[in-house]
């Protein structure tokens, strides 16, 4: 397909490339810790059941809607909505997606910088004689800086910008096709070692034990929000990636495979973490800090532990990098298509912008940080960027996409696109999709949104 300037627009080369790139967008730092931790906290197998139902009724419908919008128009998040409904305010769903991508990158690049730094420290052998006290001190030094975390945040953004400057096939596709299989291999190695430790099965039981007594309204809302946010929905990424899909790609099949594979990565991460933590008598409820404080301590006590620690932080850096590629691609696609900026220049400009504003997040992680005492609406910059994106823009964007797909676009157009112009005989499945996206998904997302802004508890 050619753009208005006559230049042929890039696409992914194959269905496999589509799968790995889309999975790379969905898999991120949340998979390595947040998902398994919440699963253990809220009832193990019972929480997983609720999560899968939320994927079915919220995650997949919104993802399919974004795939449709992207592939139908072959445009960026803002341009796609503007083409489908010209002269209306619907294009601002795309505007919200671009804003969300920026807000997430401001703080996400900071956390990714910590991961890169820990990988460097593991390679250097800094964790050989680590204790709990020194582990906490090291983490404090990493996040407080102030110079070191800014440097590592800049390194992360240089890597991401350089990959994106190379383009869709030579950049995004080549990197994700290489790194995503490697991520699975590394995480399986960590799993095998974790499961052979004494007392490891206590950790497996913590993760998978079905306890319906722990299921509460908070647990159900957590599963609903997690299903939505973990799949990179409402931030323009799936619209942008969908615009690079091949014509014969089965959108239903891709959405299901990505959702299942993303969940599998999360569970495999839990299998690597919790048996290890339980084997060494650590606290499984330590929260996000466990990744940076407890894991180095635990691996340092194992035979060949430093090699496993390098592998663990390498796979974590892969997850962070592939997720950031999709986030930054959203504004880059807008700049190149709507503002006619060259891709290398767009990558450079966006990398610089994120780095400059992202420093505010990096220097406000903790109240003791350099900018920690500066608050807006009671929140530091790091927490503010997270709150505005995760609690406001993402659920609202997802809700508007569900309404757009259910009530605004013509059903016949959607049927043609989802069935690949009749090549896929899935009319009944599409009818079920319309029912869910019209009635079920909006209702659930309204509940999530009202809960996220504190109107309902």
C-alpha cells in the first residue's frame, strides 16, 4: 500500500512476524513480577480463572477492535480514526493513545533503566557476596542516583530509538523475531533450575492453589484491569501494529495466540520466581522491589547462580525493550505519516522528548529523591504519569474503542475485515463478537474506570 506521498508503506513480512511483534508489545515488566504476584495474592488458580474470563470479555474484544482500525486504514492511531470517521471527534481516541504512550514511557523508561543497570551489575559480578542489607542499599543507590538512573534511562532510550529508526521490518520485526523466542528459552532455563530447589513446590502451590475465599470485589476488578492493561490496549499500540499486519492475517487467531502466550510468559515468570523465593525463605509479598532486591540475593546462593542471574535480568530487559518499541512506535508513526518527518528524525525527536520529560519521573521515584517533594494533586511526577495513563486514559480509551466498534462503524465493514473479505468462514464468531463488544465489554470497562478514579469501591 502506498501513502499519499507515493512512498510504499512498510508492513510486517509474515504472520509469524505479526505474532512476535504483537506479543513483544504485550509482554513487559508487568509479566515478570506484577502478574504472578497478584495471582498469588488474590487466590491463585481462582484468580487465574477470573483473569481468563476478563481476557475473553474485555481484552480480546478491544484488541480485535484495535486490529480492525489499524489494518482497515493502514494508518497511525490518530490518522486511522480520522479516516474511518472524518470530521468528527472520534480521532481523539488516537490522540489519547499517543498521550498514553508518552506518559507510560516517561516512567517506564526509568524502570527499564534499572533493569539494564542490574544486568550490567550482574555481568560485572557485583552480587557475588550480596546480603539482604547490601541488596536494599544497592537498590536504593540505583533509584536515588541522581546521575546513574538518568544515564541508564538514556541508554534504554538510545537502544529503543535506534531500533525504531531502522524501520518496521529491519527494526521492530527483526528484533522481536530474535528476542521473543530467546525470552522463552531463558525463562524456561530459570524455571527448570527453580523447580529443582528444595521446597520449590511450596512456591508452585502459592502461585496455583485455588482459594475462592480470597476472591473479592477488589480481586475481580484487579483481574479486569490487569487483563486490559497487560495486553497494551487503549494506548494506540495495537492500532499502530495492526496497520502493519499482512492482508491474510487471521485477526481472531492472532489476538487469541497473543493473549494466551502473554499469560504463559507471566505464569512461567511466576514459576521462576516463587519456588526460588520459598526455597530460600524469602517474603513472597515483597511487591515490585522483590525483583531488584530479593532475586539477586536468592540467585547468589545457587550453584552457577550468577549465570542464572544474568539470564534472568537479560530476559527482563528483553521484555522491557520489546514493550517500549511498541509504545514509542505510536508517536513515531504519527510523526512520519501526519507530520511528514523522516523515520530516523522522528525516532530521535521522540527519544529526546521522552528522555527530557522522563527525568522528572526518574528523580521523583521516592520522597527522598531529588524531586520527591514536588507533588501535583498529591502525587510525584513518577506516580502522576502512571496514574494519568493507567487509571484515566487507558480505561477511557478502551471504553471508547468498544463503543466505536459496537455502535459507530458499519457491521458489514467489520465483518469483511475480520473474515479477510470472506476467506475465513467465521460469521457466527463475528456475531458473538458484536454482542460482547456492544453490551458486555463497555459495561465491564465502565466499572473499571469508575473504580480507578475512586467513584466506586
